[in-house]
C-alpha cells in the first residue's frame, strides 16, 4: 500500500460520490418543501400586528434557509460535475488534494482547509 499519494482511492471516491448524490436529493426535497410552505404574508389579513411580525420574521428566516440550501445544492452539483470530470477532491485554489476527513465532513468542499481559511479571512 502506497502512502505517497494523497489522491482519493476509488473506494473513497465512490463513497463520497454516493454522499453527494444523497445530499443533492435531500436538498432538492428540502427546497421542494420550502416552495410548498412559501405562502406570502397577506398584509390585509386581520391577524394583528404581533402575529403579522411573526409571520414576516418566519418568512424571512425561511427565505434565508432556502437561500443557503440553494447555495449548498449548487456546490453539491458542482462537486458532482467535478467527479465526472475527474477533478474532484483537488482544491480549486491551489490544486492540492483536499484532506479526506474534510471531504467526509463536507463532500461538496472545493477548497482545502488552508485556502478556505485564507478566503474567509479575506471576506471577513
Ligand atoms: Zn488549497
């Protein structure tokens, strides 16, 4: 068994591929349920000021959830494309392999820990 290469074994890749597919299904189902729940707040409805504020707040939370799920789904789909293109598991920034533990925790990760950290510091 060679320890020289950090590249994903076929077994790890298959496992992560399956996780990504499951994640994509899960996120699509979640987004579908958000769509069903997304009833606009009717401001003419006589529901009282507080409950109306609650409703608006709930709606904006639902929208934020939906947005982050959409963004995650987009990353999952991009990772699936990278599997097809045989580029999955390499950092988009530096090209180094992303640690397997990181991919297991977050199979849609596109950056290694170092580049992710740099990016977050730049954004923050
Ligand atoms: Zn990197």
